[in-house]
C-alpha cells in the first residue's frame, strides 16, 4: 500500500512538473570582445536598407553638445550600453558615459562606413597625436605628447601641411585593417564610401564642415570649463581605442522609425542582461515628427532594456534662446518618455 501511494505521488509530481513552465534561463553577460564574425553578423542582422538624408553629415554641427555631460554623468552609470546616431560626437558622449558596449544607428550606410574608418584609425594609432595626424593625412607634429591640451594638439597638427603620399598609404592601411586584419566582407561600394570620407578629411582639413570646424568641436568645454571631447585626454582616447579594438562599437544602418534596427539591438541586449545607459538622438525626432514616425520610434524604444537611469540625449534648435541658429542639447528619461508607447 505504501509503495502504491509513493508511486502515485511520483507520477502526479512528474505530470505537474511537466505542465509547469520552467523559469526563463538567465541571459549571459555582454561579451568582453566580439569576434570579427560575430561583429559583422550583428551589423548585418540588425541593419535595414540604406536610407536617404539630405547631406552626408561627416561631422557634427552641434557646437554646445558637451554642455549636458556633467548632468549626463550624474544620471548614468558606467559599464552599461550606449546608443547613438551620427558621426564623431558619439565618441565624446561615450568617453563620458564609459559604456561596455555601443551601437551607432544611422539611416545612411555612409555613416556606418565613416565609423568603420574611425574604427581602423583608432586601432592603428598609438595615441591622440597619431590619430589626428592620420585622420587628416598629416605628418605627426613635434612637441605634442600625453599632457598636451586638445587646443595645443590641434594647433600643432593644423600647422603641418597635408601629404598626398601619406594619405594614400594611410588609406591602404585602413582598407587592410578592415578587410585583412578583421576580414570584413566589404564590397566595392563600401570601400568607395570609405575612400570618399577619408578623402574629404584630407582635402578639406579641419573645415570638413564650414562651421563649426572639427577643431571648433574638439576644443569646446562642458560649460563648467572642463574639456570633455574624446580627444581632450589620452585616457579618453585609450578607452575608445580599447572598445573599438574589441569590436564593441557596432555601426548599424537603421531608420529610427523603422521596424527592425532598434528592436533587433534591443533583443540582443536583453539576451545579454544589458541595460541602456544613454541614447543620443541628435535632432532626429524633428524628422520623425515630420514623417509621422515618432510613435513607431517610441514603441521601439519601449522594447529596449531600460531602467530609471536610462537617458535620452537630444538636440533642438537654439533659435530664440540666445544661441543664434545653433543647437541646444538636453536630457530626458527614456523609461518615463516611452512608458505610454506600448510595444
């Protein structure tokens, strides 16, 4: 009798356990390094079709973008995930936030290619002086070192003429770094796009954009007198070089109002128990409103792994605020703003 009761209880227990869902397996942490294959797979799998914007935007036009950094640092925590859009201003925000992983979205594939160019240059350069010299195809100037200010660095590099032969050698090194060292399967159009961007830096120098120029952007401060550009210190440069060298800055082609890119990255981050620290939007919301896509963007943001510290960084026109025609940066709570969007 006792054995029959024990057997019945065992059968009942097995049947109940079979019908009870098991707790979801906890995801793994973010990788400390992505293999070249995994890096490129994440780029391709998360990207949408190449889109259109009215300009190529090789550099930022937001002169005052550092002003929010003191508050941004207070709001966020290091070791999380940074998301952004556009070119080099992301590096400055990343140097401040100190993420463990970063993804840069843009509707244009050209921006992805610019970030691959930067990736190669970070990896090939030993320090800031070598990086800036390579970026603008100039011989490394004398008299600059680890303790040089960013103003001194750009003054020194600016005093040296560009060199056509150096440009050609550097371009080959960039191509080789991406296609041979990393084995990225870049097609001819991709290589042409990188050539175009790098040639523009060579031919226009610091004045890639007439105003503000590249050095204008780099020598700005945070409004409290602290220079926080990504080239303001060797420590910031070294942090970014390390992140790029471990394939942890991932450029993605994606429309903020599109169906795939943000959601795909959100799903990837969730599988790795990651949280978004900051999402730099520039002024993209302006175009999302114009095109009737803001609600779709907000719903995609709601699928990201967020917490109370997750912060939007956005820019808006400074007209009427004493800033002329420039942009003013501001911060917002990602969790609060996306709460009512649904999925």
